[in-house]
C-alpha cells in the first residue's frame, strides 16, 4: 500500500499528489512514469512522475480527472492509500544519458501545453541542477489553467502564453517559439515538446520548418506498461514502437501523430477498443 501524503488542486481540474514510494523515488529519473492502481480491481493508470525527492522517498504525480479511473483517484485525500504503485517505468529523458559538458553547449527550449507542463518541471529542474538553464514556453487555454508558474521560474527562463490572452500574452506555444527564433534572434539546438498530441504535432511541424531537432514525450493509452499488451503502439519512422518500454520520448519528426491520435480516439469507444484489441 502506498500512502498519499499530500493532495492539492493546482487548477480547477488539475490535481497534484505526493505519494510515499521510497524505492521509486530512489531510482527514478526525469521522463519516467509510474502506474497507479487505486484498489485490487482498479484499472492501471499510467502517470508521468512530476517531481521526486529521493531523500524523503516521495514522488509527485499530477493528473486531470477526465476518465472514470482518474476521477476515482481524485476522490482520494492525504492519508488515504493506493493499492499499488509500480515504477519507475519507461526510459529516462535523453539528456540524463548525455555527457554533461556536451549538454551544456546546447541551447534547449521546452514547449509545454496544459497538464504536460507538469512532466516538464522535473526535466528543467534536473538540467538546472546540472548548471543548465533552458528556455521554457508554457501555454494554457486560460490564466486559471497555468500551473507550477513559480516553480518553473526558479529553474528556467519562462515564457507564458494563453490561448485567450487572459495572462501575459495571447497565442499558442508555437507562436512564442516562432517569435523567439524569427524576431528575437534565439537559436536552439534542440526542442522538447510535451503536452496534448495535437500540440506536439504542431510544434513538430514548426520545428521541422525551423530545422530544430525535436524530442516529444508520447502519452498514448497504456494498459500494462510493460510492452506486453500493445495498447501504446506507435509508428516511428515506419517502425512499430511501444511508448511504455521504448519511450515515452521519441524523435518528434519521425512520429506518425495522425495514427497515434486516431488510436487514442478509437480507445474511447467499446467498438474501437475491440477493433484495436483484434489488431494486437
Ligand atoms: Fe502495453 Fe505499452 S502499455 S505495451
């Protein structure tokens, strides 16, 4: 059993939870995820690790209660227990595997959207702790949905934008990136995009045009998280990959986003799920 130490709302529909999970906290790195099971019969819910404290044995998850399982999770409070928390799963961020001196020579920009802002934080924090301050463009629909602003400011050069212009500036993350490169003389060696698939797709369209290599963190439907069920299957440069074991990070310019989004839509209906299961 895994104890919830803290549960709080970051925005009207975004919840953060600190969970006591010393083994995961000790071994995890930015970019990895875990799977939560609320009770014995509950679904397995994959969630990116949004912060961790190896000394205190705590991992932090951030989620939006949008499906039946995450809505159940949202009913849990500090002092309650999850039946199981499995992790860390997936590959850590590419940056954690690189030579630090080489990495320090790179100009890095992150583009995050919505709840995708949460998994960006541990990556920026890790880079900052290794002497690298990256630029971070964070977009949300409205001011109320901007999360982690103060924490992000501590570890990055933060550029905020809102779709409706209710905070800082109006526009998408891609508008800010284009502005920085084309009007403010910024040069980037690598871009990391994390957020809804449609957002990552359009970041990749832009970075292809601007010739900036781009890493995306894919978040397809996951079931077992171990490469066995096939639910998280993606097409990367024409090759089948599984986000849970081969990812979640991939070369954004090689991802077939249209197929990934189609699969995500199909999972929303019983009929679509049955068809995908037949394929797998
Ligand atoms: Fe089952 Fe990835 S979640 S193969």
